[in-house]
C-alpha cells in the first residue's frame, strides 16, 4: 500500500481558466475559498465542514482531481 498525497492535477490535465492560461488550485473558486478560509479562521476546521466540502466540489467541477 502506498501512502502518497493526492495530486491536485497532472500537467497534462491542468484546467484552463477563462483567460486561456492554466488555472492553479490556489486561484480557483475564490468565492468558496474566501468563505471557507474565513470560517476556519474564526470557528475552527471542525465547524466548517460544509464550506470545506463546497470548495472541494467547486475545484472538482473545474477539473481538479482532489
């Protein structure tokens, strides 16, 4: 059994942004990222699971493999 961390994307499957440039996970889904980060900083990760899942789903919808 290997214990490798899941990769966000591979170079050949990197999602492309509206500007035609490769989209990075750190810059994708700014609305869900902002809400998730604010919640985690103020309430703790365990109290923000729905926002965390919403951000992960947004990333998946863009084509990131998380």
